């Protein structure tokens, strides 16, 4: 499809219909591609995805655990004093943007709990990859801060990087009970330093850091370039790094970290990130890699 015809298609066909057409096409393309590919019959992870897609259609997480969660079961509360909504996560208040409706919050939190289900390919932690009371966490792409909130009671300190002012307002309320060990940094993390950006190497110069959670909507390469010295020279570091935003993320980031003497393992399972307009075969992507360095 040429650029002009693609633009015309997007102008004339409403987004919900375009999405339906895309998912229908992928439901045929994914099984056809993988069943014809080398090694498929011995690859149970891929076979599970193909079976799910064929029988249930295309979803971001093509697994049965998603059926355990329903948006309507999520309870949203209102903080009258601050005029903001929140949900309870493990008994703790998790605030959302002030302008968001209850339905939008339910959808967002539904997606968040899917991401961190024990069976989810997007789950940052595992039995062998976890945090403890000595860890200093850097949460890059914090948004509402659900990951940090889930571990805040068992870590030493957390830095939350988030540029969106509406999220910062929510984060300040969420982490008010832990303000003695949480620092909210209102900047993008990249390979440059100015009013809006900071690099990890500059920000953490002279500071302790032991765990990086990185999910920055495709900005991972710039973040890593600006953090290369710290990542390279660290003798003890864990990195949970999302790899689903771009086609070659898993291979490129794995090679980059292995060259710096990190042990790298992907999470189990795959995502189908159909929001990526450049999505192509093999259509499925590892959600994240977990990297560890102990030397």
C-alpha cells in the first residue's frame, strides 16, 4: 500500500473498523507464518500462542490467564480532598490522572494487572529475579507507579522518572506515605541533558542504584545510550527491560547487555503488540528481558 493510499484509508475508515480488520488479518497470518517456519513443531511457546490466536483471536497477551480479570470487577474510589480517583492495590492507594473518567481508570488498571499476572510475559519479577531491602530502584516510565508501589515496602529507596505533570500529581499522592524514600524526577531519561531530559549517567553520578525497570514506549535505545557507563561499570545490577516496542529490541538489547557481561534471560511467553504500525513477521515479541550482573 502506497503512502497516499494508506493515508486515504486512515482518513476514510474509522479506527475501530481498521483495528477489527487488522486483528482479523493477523489471526490468519500468525498461524500461517509460524506453522510453516523452521522448528515450530518443537517450540511449545510458539505453539501455545498459535493455538490461542486460532481459537480466541488476537490479543496483546494471547493467553488464557487474561480471562481471569474483568474490568467491571475493579472498584474505583474518589478522594474528595484532592479531587482525584484511585484504586486499592494491596491495600495501598494508587492514584490516576485527575481528568480520567472512572471507566478509563478501570480499563487502565485492568491492563496493569494483566501485565503483572504471575503468568504474564510482561511481569517484571520472577522467583529468581526480585528485589530486597538493600535495593535502590529506578523506575523509568513510571506513569501511575504501580510497579514501585507493589515493592515499596521491601526496598531501600526508589527514583520515579515521569515527565507528564498529570502523572506527577498522582504519583505525589500515591507515594506520600513513603516520601522519605521516594524521589519523583520530572524528566525524560535519554542520552541528553537539558530542562526536559537527563541521562542516567549524569543523574546517578555519585548515587547508588541496583535495579532498573525500563518501559519508556520505544525510547529504550536513547535511555541505554545515556546510561551506558553506569550499566557497564556496575558490579551488581538487575535490569528489567521491555523489548516489545520495536521489532529487533530483544535481539539488540540482549547482545548489548551480554557484551557488558550481563546474564540475560527473556520472560516466558510472547506479546502481540498490534499497536505497532510496523508489526511484521514473526508478529510475536518477547515482552521483556531480565539482565543480571554480579561481579
